[in-house]
C-alpha cells in the first residue's frame, strides 16, 4: 500500500499569526509531524456575528457556521486549516500526481464534554453541487441527541474557490488544485483521507480537542457519495485504510466488496430502476418511500444560514409544490447507529423492503399517490399529505420531491378522530423502531407532533 506523504507545506506565518486563536505576531507554524500526518492549525479565530470581507481573520467567521444553539446543547464549533501533500488520482484510480501541496479547511462540531461523546465521528465530504460547500448531512437534532462529532471536509476545487472569494482574509491561502495544475479534483480523495487521519491523531493540534475517536465514518450525500464511490472502488484498494465504514446517502455507492462496511440510503427520488445491487455481509441498501433527495428538513435549516452568508436563500419555481416533508434524516440517523454496530461488533443491519415498480417501469403508487414498498415512515403510513420524491421544473426542482397537504374532507375520511390518528402514528413508529429503521428519539418526536396537531379534531 502507498504510504501517506509527510506534510511540508506550511501556511505563511503572518496568516497563522492572524488566524489562530491565541496567536501572536511572532507565532511560528507547527512543523509537520514526522509520521506523515498533515499539519493542523487552529482553531481559527472569528465567530458569528462577523464580516466575511473584513481584512483581519478574527473579524470574520466560518462559512455556513451553524445557526443551531450549540452552547445550549453542550457542543462547540471550531474551524481548522489542514495542510499537507496529497497524491492525485483519476476517475478509475490511476495515480496522476504525487506529493502535491494543498491547504484546506475542516469544520468541527463536537460535544464539549468527552462524557457526552459516543465515540463516533461523522466525517462529511462537503457537497459542492450548488457552487459552494454544503454540510448536507448536518442534522443537529439527531447528531447532538446521539452524541456524535461531525466534521465537514472541504475537499473539492469548487467549494474551496468559493471560500477564497467569500472571505479572502480567512480562506485566501486555501488551495486543493496544486496551484491550478489539477482542476478535476484529483487531490480530493487523498485530502479527504488525510482529514480522517488527522482526526485520529493525538499529535500536534487535535481537531477533536479532548475527544478520542473510536469510530470514524465517511459520510457523503449525492455528488459527494459519488466521489466517495470512486475513492472506495478505485483509490482505497491501493492506499492505507483510514475510515472504519462508509455511509453513501442519496447517491451512488461502491460496486466493489471491500473490508469496510457500506450503508446505502436512498430517497424515493433516487430509486430509478428495479435493478439493484443485492445486500451482502458488507453492503446494505435502504430505500425510503415518500422522501426526497433534498427535502424540507435540509432546506428549512439552511435558509437562514444562506440568507446570512449569501444575502438570500434560493427560491425555486417548481411544477408542483416542492420539498417532501417525509423525514429521510430519521432513517439516516438509524443507519449511522447500525453502521457503528456493524463495524464495532459485526452486527449486520436489518434488511429493508425495496420500493415497488409498476409494469410500465414507473414507481408503483397507491390510490393517494404514495409510493408502495420501501421503508414506510409514519408520515407515509399514516399520511396527512402527499409526500413523494418526484417533481420537475427549473434547476434543482427534480430533486425536491413534492408536499401537498390533504384537504379537510380527505383528512376527515382518513382520520376520523384525533386519538385514532395519534394511535396510528404510534403504531407505525413502533413497528419501524422494532424493525430498526427509526430511532426511539425520533419516534417520540413524531408522537409529540401528532399529539399537538389538529388532525382528526374537526
């Protein structure tokens, strides 16, 4: 296997002095460790509120800094620079470059108290489809409740270049292209892997602070899942393993059977054919009825973040009302839980039914228009709206699914009493908890929301 390269590129001392918490004008960057780890520098100064255009780093703040009240939850958010030398790989794993200097950033959200940490780091390959880094899998309710650490890695050119433009003082020295020589993200695979290596290390600056990682998961959504697929299928076999397991969400997944388990979670949007890779002792695929590739949960969370950082959140004119509200993130949280047990103890996750297809090749649907088969959350099994994975229209509308609330007449026919509705939600969620598709904490939240609703009260 190829040995990891020793870091030699260091951020300019003046940038380090300005950026690092507690730094001084004479502060020198930490030398690269001798065992090939990347250099980690930080935490980088600056918090919200701040000004991305400010000339001093400490007057800026991290891109897409969370709007979640982390302090109240016992969490902290910190950003770090990561510098090293990365190898470059082509789309089929061919080595195209060696020892190319890079500097990028990672953003860490973690429990402040090691006693709150469950031992697992969700290392997300930041998605750049929208033209900027997107922490697509940051789901604060589930991540904080279960005690994970979440780390976002800026591995791709589009995201890093946007960071440089957004805040030159904070991000102007970042580069994952070898100064313009590698523009197809050839370095991204090694950059992502080196970030995981830094998270495991106790040498130098530890991005996880006092936490010690027991399990490091690679997680990625959509296009990022595709990049992770190339890494798993073609790059990982010729390099040193650094991730314990992989979660490929709403995107492609590896075709190779490797040592590390792979969990593949797809929304209704993403299932386009009945031809599937079968489950085995290293691969599990779940398909979730009624959910969208990019549904309401993520859009609602990111709206104030993008309004703050870009001046406005995007607005879409889709052919049907967009953003399914069936909570795919509930199933993703259950998948993480199983993936950790799979890696640590060899306990294989439960299998799940596949979405059904009609003879004409389209997804089979019931009389309400809801998809048949798949994992059926209470929002689909006990519906109050039409939630699907389908839509059309401008730009990203095809990814948003639909959400059409039922009118009062239909609601009255489906749910004749409030108590009956709440009981039906409870039974559906209890089945999903027992099957392993839903965590108890999310079932309790569903029950609270059902009880607080007006469904069945007319």
